[in-house]
């Protein structure tokens, strides 16, 4: 009898601890809301949530949270309404373990003023970095992009990226498509000028990836489709493992003039300063980083 009472007390203590567990929202993509009875409010980064709260996750949407107590990062992308505790329990085997120091860095960057300042760089604008998200990582990404293409004397990396004949090598199973804002359907290889669209990303790997898409036309003009934040946290660019998300909140418009354009998806395991891609892409000696690359070509009519 005493053993049963003791076990019951342990269960009650464990349940109470579970219910008291809180998490910090690291990023949201798409439609995500906190459900309170018949009402709901938008879920936003930096929000504190607990296991007893209910979340709604829309189609092709995602939520990533930080468990500061246990130094874990969890990502959720299953469509529907769930208790936070249910989502964490389901993702417990896929949570990313991170060091206490890196967790402190992520939280500090998340709450910094620069993490909320977004921009679409049209010129080179590398942001200030720390030891965790260093310029060396950015250089390793650039080297990997250059390595992914066949060498060609006298041609720039941008010219090679725009040439459909050049196969682009990738380290990760990622892909994307551009979707029409008007129809909701994928845009094929020919598109009318001034067409509004957004990016849909498929992460077919077992890990969360930071992504962006670089647009280059035949004249060498470049544009980053997804904005970068001043603090280079890339939190808003994190796509959960084995998921599909749509960046509907970041639409863009094809040029009105006829052109031939290449769009390159770049995916990395750790945050990088994607704005470095606005500088001329040149390789160099040293290590490169594991990256996911996918490319599509479009003719603007």
C-alpha cells in the first residue's frame, strides 16, 4: 500500500513538473496561433509558452521552440491544434541538443534589437558576428557553392550558376518551388512579368536547416528573396526536419522586363550571414561547409 502511495506521489510530482515546463518561441513560419477557448492570438517569436497551452499550426507552417532548462531545440510542423506538451512529446526523439553556452547565445540574440530588424540586401552588407556565427562560416559557405560547380576559365560563379548546363552538387536532400500568390500553384519555367510569388521549401533531411534563396539574372543582378536580420540569427529562416513550409509572408514580384533568371536555394545546419551572397561569389583555400543546394531557372516573358 505504501509503495502504491509513493508511486502515486512520484507521478503527481512528475506531472506537475511537466505542466510547469516553459519554452521560448524561437521562430514561426506561416500561420501559427495560440488557441484560448474559442479565441486565438498570433504566436510570435520570443513568446513564453508552457505545456498546457494549445497551439494551432497551419498548412506548410512551422514553430521552433527553445527548452532553456534542458538545452534542447524542438521544431513542430504537423498541421492542426495540439497541446504544447503533446508536440514536445512527439518531437522528443528529434529535438536538437545544444550546449548551455550556445543556448545562452541563441536567447541573447533572439531578444536583441537586431533580431527584429529585417532587410532584403541589394548590396553587400555583412553584419557583425560573434564566435558562434563567425565570418569564417560565411567563407566556408561561399567555398562550398564554388565547389559545387564545374570550373570554367574566365567565367564568374554567378555566370556558372545561371547556366542550366552546369549541374549543381548538393550535400543535403532539399528542394523548393516558387508558388503564384494569385493561384496557389507552382510556377513553371515560364512566367509573366510582374507575377507575385512566394517560396515553398521542402526539407527532406532529419535536421532543421536555415535557408534562403538567391536570385540571379543573366546580367548578374542579384536579390535575396528572404530577408536577413541585423543580428544574423536566421531564426525566421529555420525549416524543421522532414517538413514543407511556405514563406507566404515574404512574397516577391518577378521583373516586368523579359529576362532569364536563376533561383538558388541554399540550406545550412547552422546560421550564416546570407547577405554575403550579395558580394561577388569567389572561392579560396580552406574548408567548406556542408550545404544543401537546389536551383531552378525561369524565363520572364
